[in-house]
């Protein structure tokens, strides 16, 4: 009986261990797909989000990373960094332009070409990958000439511009070669800003497939072959477990401070805060807030395409307006400062990429506020200039004083409850009223208001 019980116990333990082992094996054999969402302009925050998500996917040994994309484009530096992350990843990456109505324009087209799988939903489009004009706007005359000559509009007659276009074309051709996609159309998207719908893109061998949704995408990709770092792999996505990785606080914070409008406001808060601290040492709060805001602004600007001439004009404008406050010039410094501030703000961002410009209303608002402050300072200065002097030695000029005792050249006079040393070129008598004509230190120069009274002489008999 005892042996039977022991055998029964051993069987139960073995069955339990077998069940746990099978469960672990089944869990390990179930493929995992990581889902990412990219909406809006591509910038430093997008790169940070994708980079850390790919690291997480590699640590989880994911079967595939799907990036659902809807973007008008973005910054070249962030785009190239994202592409490096994709091409060096050990996990296959599928870029999926979705939902219907979404687009992968400009930088999104490059990322789509660089991905191991390029997919689109019906009703989406890609293309228009011409680099956006940097550092200025092409002249209308140049554009007209290019059109007349049937040349690509973006090339113009600017050697620098041509160099940028040629570099972008070579870059996207290289990405097309990685996965055997249409190189000719890729170059056309750069040089002629060409665009394609989802069906046209599939027909032109720009993308690999069209999927209605993520489930349809994973169903079609099951058994699909991809090349990851030179090694051919077959995807197993049937019944895959989907895990969405959302942006965390770090990516959200980076997205906020790298918004050009927010970075611009932080810079102004920082500069004005430090100015208030220097003007009133010991306040602590303006200096602390200003220093933090300025550091955040500088961190954001070093990741954004800023024009340093614009930054210089903004700082010059603020300096001139502050100079107006400390040394009133009755408008010259203040007006010059406002002009420099406005022009610097307009040209601060060295790109025309959607989502990476400073709102004109914001610039005008700060300019108006600065102008009102400057007008207030000028008005106060004019009032102070016209107001009569009510204290100090200068206030004594033209006032009347009373002679305390007779004196011929030097003596004492009484004014405003005080005795003052006085000099006079004529003899003065006690209680005589005199006028103060000059002040030298603690000595007053006076003249009699009325000529001295001469005593009448009696005739001798």
C-alpha cells in the first residue's frame, strides 16, 4: 500500500513538471511582435522612442517589429539615425503606412525603403522625398528658368542645393538596393518630388504588400523571407502575440522641449529670468527658473536645425531692449532691439519642414509685449526728465534764503530749516532775502534780491 502511494505521488510530480515544461516551451515557441506608433513629424523624440523600442525588442527576442507610420516628414538628422537603428537591428522591422488616409512623405519614404518589410494600407500614399529648402527660399526667377528648361524644380542654379539633392538621391538608391526595391522611382521621388498611392507603389515594386490592418499584415508575412544583416530569415507571425510599446515620459518630455515653439519660449524665459536676477540680486526665483529654462532651451536647440544668425539677432535685440531700460535713449535702443528680435525669431529655424517652424503669432506676441515694456520705460524716462527736481543740491538753485548775520563776503544763510555757508559779491545784512544762483558742495553762491538799504545821511548846519 505504501509503495502504491509513493508511486502515485511520483507520477503526479512528473506530470506536473511535464505540464510546466510544456507550458514554458509553448510560451517560448509563440512568436512575439512589437508594435510601435509614429504619428506626426519625425524628430529627436521619434528617434529616441524607436531606438529604445528596438533595444527592447532585441532583448525580448521578438520575431518582428511593426512601425505603424503616418508622417509628413521630418528632420534629416533624426531620419538618418532611425535608419541606422533599423539597418543594424537584429530584429526584422516592418514599416506599415496606416490607417487609410495616412502618408509616409519625405523622411517617411526613406524609412520605408530602409525597412526589411515595406507595407501600406489601402488609401495611403508615399513620396515627395525632395530635401526641403534650407537656409532660404529659392528665387522665383530661378524656378521659372528651371521650368522653362524642363529641369527638376528643386535643383535650381544653386551648387549647394544640387549637392544636397545628389546626396539624397544616392542615399535613397542605396536603401533601395538593400531590399531589391525600385531604385529609379526612389530617385524620382527625390529629384521630382514624385508620389505614389498604395496600389501604384505595389505595382512599381516600391513596397512589398498591401494590408488592411495589422492582423492582415501579420497573416501575409507568415512564411515571408527577409534579409537581416546579410542573413536570410523566414518570418513566423501566425498566431503571434502582439505587444504595443508606447512612448514613455522621457520621449514625451523630449517631444515637448524639442518643439521649436516651446524651445523658443524656454529661451526667452531663461534670458529674461537671468536679467531680472542680475537687476535685483538675491531674488533667487527668477535666476533659478531662468537658468533651468535656458539649459533646456539650449539642449533642445542643439538637436534642432537652428540658424545661428537668427539666434544672434534675438540675443542682440534683447540686449538692446534691456539697454533701453537701464540707459533710456528715448526709443533708439528699444526700437532697434524690437526689429532685431523679430527678424531673428523669423529666421531662427533653418528649415521649412512642417512642424518645425516657430509660429508667427508667438513671435508677434513676444514682440508686442517687449514693445509695450519698452514704451513704458521710455514714457517713465520722459516723465522723469520733465518732472522738477525735488531733492538734492540741484533743487536749491533759484530758491530764496535768509541771511543770518551781516557779512561782507562770506557768511551763513538759512533755508529749508538748515544753515548753509554762503558767498556773496556784495555786503549783506541780517534778515535780508537772497537768491541762490550756484551750489558748490556745501557752499551756496547768493545774490541779493533787493539792493541793500543805505541809511539816510543828515546835512551839517
